[in-house]
C-alpha cells in the first residue's frame, strides 16, 4: 500500500519566479513545558505548473519528488483567490 502524501495549507507570499511560488504555512502548537501557545511559520517553495497562483492566495500543497535544489512540493489546489 502506498504511503499517504503530506499536505500543507498556506498563503502564497511570493510568485515572482517562473513556475514557482513561496507558500508560508503557519502552525500553532503548545510549548511542552510552559504551555504557552506558539506560532511557527515555515516557508516552502512549491511548483506551480500553470502559474495560476498570485500573492495572497490560499493554497494546498502536497509533497512530491525533488524538482530542484529547493522545491519538494507542488500546488495541489487553490482554495481562495486573493482579493483584487
């Protein structure tokens, strides 16, 4: 049976490269000792074949084979387009 691929949901923060977007994924978690809720931000470079994503779009990215030195993710679907 095939392993489940990882999915992340985030916001496109840069779409200036050809067929590549930078997606910022926010994650809330609780500190193991102190219990305070912390926000962790991670930025992924994702492959966008049709160049359909723009800054501010909310997208789902899925893990894929290495496409370049930094790209290991692909844009799966656009959930919400940016206003304007």
